[in-house]
C-alpha cells in the first residue's frame, strides 16, 4: 500500500469513528427530538465523507 492510499484510509477511519460517536450521542437523546436528528445527520455526513474518500481510493474495475 502506498503512502497516499494509507492516508486516504486513515481519513476513512476517522470519518467512521466520528459517525460512531455521533450515533452514540443520538442514542442518548429522546427519540424524535431535534437533538437526535442533529446527531443522526452528523453521522450521515461522516459516512458520506467516508464513502466519497473510499470511492477515490479504491480502484475502479
């Protein structure tokens, strides 16, 4: 694995960890609240970012 790929994967890992933290925060909120929605949205953004970075990293076949 080259250095650039390793850096991309580090970013993916960071985004996934952020998503996990945001989901954990959402679980602590009452269902259907604005706070829960905010944390879920942040988790979704982090996962979208991870997906985007993976798309740039993985070779297309």
